[in-house]
């Protein structure tokens, strides 16, 4: 499928846009809105997924289960960064492992499965003399809006309204995962669009039981979905990580504004020497420059921006 990169047609883009609205939308509903057959949508989805272009995964919401996710930046001696990044990517408690500009810096997300485990991970990283500096940012809040951002969107407002799920009132208060949920969560981390029958076989539950539990996980915001698209397929040849310092009084407004920029699939408020971290995907270096000096530069309250192009991605969302 390598030859198809940067050649997504209107059906591919419509499918990807629809999945960002609701990752478990039935193919029949997507097909009806796009004006094509169910078989066409299912075939396109399988081709994108088996070709490594698209992954749809669901991951536990760390805040709802009492864990604290971290962004970690590591500066390494030049010949050690690749091996350390590979080792981090193999860990079940990491995600989004990148080699950054210069090849001697690593950026990754630590998603501990057990309370306090993040401290153990950070301690191990500082024990090797191949790592010369570690900066850890605790994630405080993910800003809404970014999951539906699409550069050059295909669907019009009527189509979006037809596909967007009806809003549900989230359940507040403490929630608890049962031990039996682990098999379901592990399956969703592999493929969040797995059919109910497949999830039932993996969990030992009935299909109706899986449906009820999945509905509960979504309603309580115990899981969040990642629609992970290979940027090159959409003609986005430049990815970068941004660390932004905003004035405290402007932090929420800046984060919310950035979350609606179509170039930004992710932005979060953090602790640390900067207070916002964002992922950026654009067409090329010129587009990156135009974004930094235009859309981002126009926001009031930003004091400083540090930019690092991503030169290699070793791990994206979910399992490697």
C-alpha cells in the first residue's frame, strides 16, 4: 500500500472524517452518508488498516482510574538514542515514542497501569549514563476539539450532523473497573472496532453483555478513542512537537484555541518548565513556518514556543 501514500481520495477522506466523529460507527451509516455501498466502505477500511495507514484503538482514561500520565523528554548521547527509544517503545506502559530533531532526543508518553509506576519508570531512565537529561511533564488536562480536526474536511455540516453521536450525559463520581474488564480493554487497545462477536469470544461474555459494558465504558469516559492515521497518507510530510509557555491566566483559552486548529491532533496542559504540549502535522516546512507565525502566533497570552521536528516515530497509539 506504500504507493497509495498521499493519494487518499474522497471516499478515504470521508471514511477517516466519519471515524473521527464516532470511531465505532457502522459501515452502513458511513456508506449512506458518503453515497457508496457498505462493501466499498468496508473494503476501504480493511485496506487502510492492513496497510498500516489507519488504527482505531481505545485506551483507559488514566484520570478516571486514578493514574497520572506523563510526557517525558530524554536527551541521550547520540549513538544511544535509537536503542533507548526502541526499548521504550516495547514497554506496555508507553505510547507515542518519537525521535526528535538531531536524533539525540526522545519524546514519549508514559501511561502507567499501576498507581506509582510512573516513578519507577523515571528512576530507571535516570540510572543509565547514556541518558544525559530527563524532563518529565505530568499531564493535567487534554483539551477538547482535537479529535475531530481534519485538514481539508470532506464531510459537510449536514453529513457531520447525521454521523455525530447523540450527546450523552457523562456519569460523574467514582467509577470502578472490574478485573474482568482487563480482557475487554486489552482487546480494544488492539482494535477498537472489533465486532461484538469477537469481543465476546475474547472476554467470555455474551454479545449483549459486551455491548452494555462498552456503552458503560464510553458513558463514564473510562476509555478514550484514538483514530490514528499515518500523516503521509494525507500528504502531511512534517510532524513536530511543540512545547508552549502561556501566561497562567491565558492557559485555558490558549489550550482551547489550539485544540481547534486543524493542524493539531493533540494538545494538553502540563506541569514542568512549559505548560502546554502539542502535536502538529502539516504538509511541509513552509506550512510549519506559516502555522507558527500565523495561526499560533496570533494567539494572545503565549510567551514562548519551542519546536522540535519529529524525525522518526517508533510507536503510536495503543500496542506497538
